C-alpha cells in the first residue's frame, strides 16, 4: 500500500516487545498515536503472532 511507509510503521511500533500478538501491536500503535491507516492495517493482518519487527513489516506490506 503506497500510502503507508515502513517508517510510519516503525514509529507506531517503537518499543514493542516481541514476540507479540496482533492485539498488542494495535494497542502499541494507538498508544503512539499512529495514523488510522497504520492501525487499520495492523487490525486487518491475517497472522496473529509476530516474532519481530521484520515479521510485522512483511505481513503488513505483503497483504
């Protein structure tokens, strides 16, 4: 998705402890006042468990 950058995603998930589930990612993004498009992408991920930031990035940008 062109309107979402990897930098936006990294900022939204700064300080996240891994492994993490989808719910925790969404909560972290909201805590960091992430844009709605970031939160929406995280909420709509098919995968529920993530081992690290690279795992999240792959899931978000390969949907």
